[in-house]
């Protein structure tokens, strides 16, 4: 069985032990055994990044451009191969997996350009004779903690800006899906990243993640994952004076009004709720439907769900792959059972037989729900969506905003007035009109409000707000 090592200070290093990376479409398929770093090894990775920062932070923009551009080109050239790996380890369909790898390549290409565009300002002082310069500088060592649902895209949108702006990185991928990040770090190293600029420490959050968060030599933490873990990281970062950025979750509403194009609404909801097996923080998990279209919408959704092909992620005809592991499958089923116990009616949601042993779950649509039910309050993170019947647009907006989360929100309507009002008044970081709540471009900001996000936005030019610090310099004529 192939053994995959950690990458520390420009060298591949064994861990204290290792863990198997198992294909959720076929549990007999073990991709490899991936090293798990100890706290001591994590500290060595941090020290390596700290040492490399002294020179990388002063590197020329062209050097950073060349590195990131080459990384992006390599990813794009290998997207089919890397997409197959991603589909094997996470269960995302092959088409979605290849698309995600392509997005990672585009992210590196975008931030290659951003390395050349770190500008500043020169402004006159209110005091005569003084000039003021406002410049941006890299933060230092960044700890990156990434989730399992986007094994290469999310690491890419954290690593690429960190390096583009002159920081050094220690990345800890989710233990379920280390393979894609391992390949990404190998690509970065082979593209010529100096030793210590990029470090990979795989393993348990309780060991590797805790060490990163508590270390005085880590200047910032960027985290994507669960709400509970994010809140704990925030408290620890405050205690140690770290800058931190959190992306945590969503309970995203999709409003369907009476005047919506039914076919458009159904496709938007099928995509948003069930593609990527519903394992997206931007998934449409609450479908808020006005009375005039409700019954037709539910009937059309159920008909469309019957046509979905659920199966092995590597089968090109598969539309819905497996749930990522047994634990997540059990969680999905418990939420479905609870929805029934609280009065909901469930269509679908059963296990799907397969030629291979895997974690296959049919998408579930829960009707007859109310906003107060657990299924409408807590994030399931699986192919499960609930339907809430409302009387009109005003009630729909109120229900949409009745959530502790505020990541993404959508509306399907033919009314420009309702779409415009919704864009302004829904409490979400991203708004979609007549399209799925999931799926965002790589060159624009990503993030939410309320319990979904904390700190500056990720992606696009807004990423510089997190990965740089601002310096204001006053200059008097004198002998300068």
C-alpha cells in the first residue's frame, strides 16, 4: 500500500503513524495510507515557515507570479487525473470533481496576477510638509485548516492568496480527504517554492489543528469547517492575538414565488440541494414556496428526483455520488428520522443498493415542515432539503431571514421588483436570482453573515484584506 508523507521544510517526512484514505463509493478501494503528524512535527513545520518568511516576504512579485502561474498551468494540465483522485476520495461525481480541479487551477492563475497588483497609496498629510504612504505587507505564517467537501478548491483559495501576498503556509487538510491536498503541495514544491514556504501536516484536528491555533509563531488562521470548531478556534485566536478568518456553515433558503418559471425553479433547487450529494455549505436546504405554486413545485421536484442516477462517483453517468463516510451517512439519516418524528413527510431518503460497498443515500425531500422544526434550524450537510409553505413574498422573506446562518440565499421569480427587494433585504453574503444557491466564481468574494462567516471575505481581490496587513508611513522632507 502506498504511503504518503508530510511535507516539512522542503522534505517529505514520515508521521508517527498513518491512516487509510478510503473511497466512499467502494470501501474496498484504499487510495493509500497518509501520514499523521505529531504536535512536535507540526511545530517543526511552523518553524520552517517562520524561517522561510524572512526571504519569501521580500521576494519580487515576478517570482511569486511565476510560481503561482506554473502551479495553475500544471493543475489544469492534470485536471482529469486529479479529478479522478478527488472523486475517489470524496465521492463527488467525476464531472464535478474535474470541474473543481479546474477551478483550483484558475484560482492559482488569478492570484498569480494579484501578486503583481499589490498597490498602495500616497496621500498628502493634513500637516504641512508631510507625505503619507499607505502600503500592504504580508502577515507572516498562516495556518490553513481545510474541510473535506472541496478537497482541492478550498485549499487552493487559501494557499494561493497566502503565497501571492508573500506569506508562508502550514496547511492541515481534513483527515478524510488528504490526497488532493498532498498532490497540490507536491505540485507547488516541484514548481520551485523555496523550502519552508509551503508545509503540509496531515492528521487529527485535536493534534495538528490545536498546535497551529495555539502556536505563538502562527500569525493567522484561516478555517473552513463546522460551527463548533470555528467558535473554539475564534476563542483561542483571541487569546493569542491571532488574526482569524472563519467559514462555517449555512441553512440556505431558496424562495420560489408563484410567478416563477417552474422548470427553472426545479432545476435550481435540484442542483442547489442535491448535487455534490448536498455536501456544500451553500446548498439550498430550505425551499420556501408560496401557496400558489407549492403543490405543482413539490410534484415536479419529486418527478425530477426519481430520474436522478445515484451511484459510484467514477461512473460518468452518475449524477449523485455517495455520502463521504459512514458517520456522515448516519447523521443524514438521523435528521431524516427526526423530521418525520416532528411531523414532516419524507420523499426519498433511503439507502441505495450498489454493486460496491459504499455510502449511497437517495436525496430526501421533506414536506409539511414549519420554520421551527429542527430540519429547518440545523445544517444537515447531506442530500436533504425541506419545503416550507408560505402565503406570499413578505412571509417568504421573513422565513428566509429566520436563521442563525446567512451564507447564500436564492429566489426564483419573474418579478424584477421582488428580485430587487430580495437582493437588498435578505440577510446573506451571497444572493442568487433564478439560479442555484451553490456555485460561485473564483474571482469574486465568497462569504456570509451571522453565524456563517467571520472576518474578511475569501477569494477575489478581497482576499488581500485577510492575507496582508496595512502600514501607514509619514515622511518629512529632512534629509531623506
